[in-house]
């Protein structure tokens, strides 16, 4: 799918469901959804924990039943705040500070 098609799809989306049972190394589609103002419901595995701020940019769930319940809670997420909230963790300054904290712990 080209970028225009993806943007059109995100523009009409109520939420993005990301229910992979295998841990994700990096959830680019999760970041893209938040950048487009779309809340994410994702399994609480792998990088989903790093990308999605539970109850702020989406919901982290453990199973399909929790995902279904989270659909009712999507209106609690302010889609207008998602682009800044989702992308802020990937700003260079934020990432450098996070790396420095890890290096200091080591």
C-alpha cells in the first residue's frame, strides 16, 4: 500500500488492532497510527510496551477479550494529542537521554 492509501485508511480508522502473539521488535505501524491520531489496541508484548503509553495513546491487552473490552474505551483517548505523544518518545533528545540512563545503570 502506498503512503497516500495508508494515510486515507488511518484517517477513517476508529482504532488500530495489533494483536500479534509474537513479541514485536519495533512496532512502526503503531507509531504511524498514533502519528495519524489513531489509538492503538495492542498485545502487551515486545516493543508494544515501549511504543504505546497504556491508557494514553492506546491500550495494552493480554488477550482478545481484553481487546474487545478496550474497544469500548477508545473514546477516552484524545486523538488530537496522539501525534505529539506518540512521536515524542522517538525525538533524538528523548532517545539520547534514555540511552544515557541505560549506560549509567551499566
